[in-house]
C-alpha cells in the first residue's frame, strides 16, 4: 500500500531522516513509535509531500508520489489526521465533516457523513455545535471523522492520543481497531508506545531519523530494549 | 483608592504636555525668506496645562469614573437579544441590500452635485473594500499594497486612452484583467509568506508600483500625471457640451434637453453604482462557492486545509487575483471620474484607508464593509470644518472603535450550507 524506500528528508541543510524504509501493507495497522524529535512527524509529512523527500522514493499503491504536490497526494485515497487535531474551531461539527469531503459530490458527502455518525454517535449528538467548544476527545473524533469523509483507503494518524485522558485514549484506539475491520489501512504514529504496539500488526521504532527496530507489535512489546526506552522498564 | 493610579496618572499628564506643547505651543512663522520659531500665546500654554491637569485627574480617578459608566443601564436595546436564525439574518441582509440600492438609485436626483460626486467616491471605496475583503477578510492574507492594483486599473485606462484612444467601456475589462494579472504575479512570491512578512512584501509591491509610475516619465508622465482622460459614453453619446470625438453625438442634443454639467456626474455615479453592485454580487457568489470555503479554511488552519487536499497555491492565488480584479475596476472608474491621475492618488495611505474600512466593517462581512466604506469616506467630509483636526478625529474614531468593537461593525457570520435530503 505505502512504501518508503531509503528516504532522506532535509529541513534546509539539516537532515531529519537518514534513509528510512517503511512498508505498510494493505489492511494492516502499522505503528511508528519514537521519542520526541526522532522524526516521526517529519516522516508523515514526507509522505504527504511537505517537505518532499530529498532522496529515496515514496510509493503509494504502486505510484511514485515522491515529487507530487501535497494537494494531489491528499486527494489520492490517503487521509491524514494531523497532530493536535486541527479541527476548524469556528465551524460546526457538520461543516467540519463537509470540509473533509471537499472534493466529493454532495451525495457522496451525505453517505460518508452518515457513516461517520454511525462510527461516532457522539458527533451526531453534537452535529450543530461549534467544534472549538467540544472536549479534546470529541475534537479528536471529529478530526478522524473529517479524515474519513474523503473515503480514504489508508489513514495516517499523527499522535491521536495527544493530551487526552486515558479513558478517551482507550476509546480512540478502539475506533482505530474498528477502522481496520472496515478495510482501511492504518499508519499510526504514537508516543503512547504501549497501546500503539498492542493494537498494531507491525511496528517500527524510529530513533534520531533512523529505523532502529522493526518487528510485529507483540514482539516489540516484549523486546527489552523497547521496554526500557519507551515503556518505562 | 486612587493612590495606585498616581504614577500612571503623572506619566499620562507628562505625555500630554510632551505631545501637545510642541504641536500647539510652537508655531513656524515665515519672516521674509527664513522661518522663525515662535512661542505660543499665554492662553494656549494655559490651555495645554489645563488639558494635562484634566488628563491627570481622569487617570487618577479612572476606576471610579469608569465604574459610574458601567452602572449606566445599557443604552443599546438590542444588546441582550439572542442570536437570530440564519433565514432571518439572510432575509435582513437582503432587505438591507435592496434598501440601500434603492436609496442609491434615487440619491443623485434628490441631492446636490457635490453629494453625488462624494457618493461616487463612496462607491469606488466600496468596490475597493469588497475586493480587499476577499484577500484580507476571507483568505486572511494581510495585503498592505492593495492600492497598487487600483493604480494599475487607473493607469491602464489613462494610458490606453492617451496612446490608443480606447474608450472607457473597453478599458474597463482590460484594466480589471491587467490588475488581476498583477495580483496573480504578486501572488507567486508571497505564497510562502504569512502574517508580518506577507504584509511587508505587499507593502513593498505597492511602493514599487507607485515609484515606477513616478519615475517612468516617458510613459506615465511621472509626477505630472496624465490628464484629459475621457468620460464614459452612453451608447456613443457624450456628456460634454460639445462632442469631442467624431461619430459620437451628445447626450443633451439626442434627448432634446438643455445641457447640464450634472448629467455627466450622475451618469458616472450610476456606472459606479452598477459596478459596485456587480462586485457585491460576484463576490457574494464566490463566498458560497467551494473556492470561498477554501479561502476560509486556509485562513482558519492552513495545515488542516492542506491535509484535506486543498492546494495552497491555487487558493491563495485565486484570492489575490480576484481581489486585484475588483481594484482594477475601481481604478478605471476613478480615472474616469477624476479625468486626471497622478501617482499621488495611490500612496500608502490609500491602502491603509481601504484596510481600515475592511477591519472597521468586520473582516469578511459584506454589509459591515459597505457601512464602514460609507462612514470612512463621509466622516472626513463632514468633519471638513475642523480642517486640521480631521485626521485626529478619524484616528480617535478608529481607536474607540477598536476598544469597543474590535470585531468590527458587523462581524461576519458564515452562511451554513445544508445538504438537501435525497428525495
């Protein structure tokens, strides 16, 4: 589904990713964990084409998207839930969802909207509420719902648990599991290593711009190095 | 109680003296060829000190004075009403537009020539402000060089008529399109910029255009400007006493009425009115189209908008281009109204005034912007009797406005678009 081959990414002269190779297969949940500044978000942004990789290749469903503009990549069956949710706080829940289906027809929007409300009954209750007045968890649900509006085959989540209460995190992760059952491929970037690896089929550990470890989620959870570094021993 | 205000009050009083004394107390008097500095009369000095004392006392007892104001029951009976429904609001807006357009239509026939002339100027500012509203209010791109596009429109008409004898009606679309092209071209370098940096670059662009017009004397006539810009014609009918161009006829002869200079003024006013209404409707349409929502999405959150697949380039360029297009419109009308243009009409202050209109009216709100355009253009005219204190009053009005209503006269309310139930 998504393949990164030896990707290097630069911010000006500084190299943030030193040859990263990652593969996400169709129907999988793949987690990427790493400490602050390891380059997790950079990796996601490289997939989205902002910044673009300076060398290496990014391949989405067999198509080389390394040098495609962001707007084009985001319209080709891939969706991102950006870090920090970034819902349109002045818009209502419904309008936020409509923005998510910006390039779809009205009939498609209506269909995906109903689908999102099925997935998040909470959003249906808040349909006409301004997004900015909702709790963090509800906003995260909205951000995920908005990303689903374009009916993506793959969804990228950047730290969906950021700043949320443990019980809400639990809910969000349950929903991510649900997405897989619907056949959506999930690429999850998390600091919350325990839950991310528990849920994932496979996991990657990113450290200062390099992939350190790569294994199944269960194996990584059991790995003593990972336990020491990311799971508090 | 007032003790903690003492330091602040003293400071304010001293500032008052520092500012007021040189302005009011010192006069430059011409003595033959040289200029001498003359002290003020004792009366002025006493007044300045009285003012300082007044400021001191006010600041000292500020809390209790403002407290009294706070106890005054709210004078605005509308203050406590709840939000009105969207249908009602849209209806009210429509009624407002129809009423103001009707008033505008009868206006030239009931007031003096001067008032019609002023109203034409108001309409030009409405066009400019509606255009800038797209860039600043909707797309959230702070543009301090907007007057450049206005200048492009005006100079396009002036130069085309001077060198090629092109008439107003042909120059109108050319001027607007050329201004749009300039907006498009300016859009490219500023795509990556945001906030302050964007403001500086657009400011620079505005100055570049003005300085270019000032110095390219062979083409633009430099500071001397371009005169003799023809008036618009009505289906080949001219409004002058005598027909200037061959093949044309004059308006008053065709209709067999006595010649009056007022015809031309009224005609120009009506053209400006039609164009202003056109601007209003077109931009209103844009606001409800996907591109309008994309402008707002980009203003609200650039990263979120891009993550949804919107192209930053396309969205920003469209805002710049459409905004510039209407400035070009306004410029052409302005050139035709004045009959003479020079770079002096396109200084930074113009950009600032147009921006002030947009901010005062409430970013993104069309009704607000129209009201503010009327207020900002007419207030200085009404205050003409205060001559030198005109700008002072203008400035004070702006400051008060920002204190009491920072969101503008009528802040923008977005239109909710609902999906029709599939039947």
